[in-house]
């Protein structure tokens, strides 16, 4: 069995995948989102990449085994939990949104 190679990330040269939040989840605006997937593992479901988004607000839902880690490079993010907790993050801050 071979040892997996360490994955490094460079600035993407390929164009991003461009989309918008689903209509039924939108709350404010229809922000354009740009995603660059830089790593995906089919065996354990892990992926990593870069994401950029215009201002807006929408509801997100993660599956029972899907966690999301993110690091804010620029701008701000405000997350509202179903229990009413609000978490605000800015440049240099990171968080994990737990599964479910």
C-alpha cells in the first residue's frame, strides 16, 4: 500500500463553479457564489477549496455526517443557529458548522 501524497493548495487557475442559493432557501437577495474545489477524497468524503460570495442571506442545511470548517479571509459572516444563537466572524477567524 502506498502512502498518500501531501496536498498543497495554490491559487486556482481553473474558473470557479458559479451558482446562487436555492430559491426556496433565499431570505435576502440572490448572491452569486464562486467555488473552487481544490481537493476531494471519494473514500472519506472530505473536500477542500475556496469559496467567495456576494452579500446576502439564506438558510443552509447540512447532512447528518457533513461538517463544514471555514476560515474568513475577508468580509464578514453571520451565522444564525436554530436555537437563536448568532455567531459573527471576520478576517482571520474560523469556525466549524457541525453536522445536521
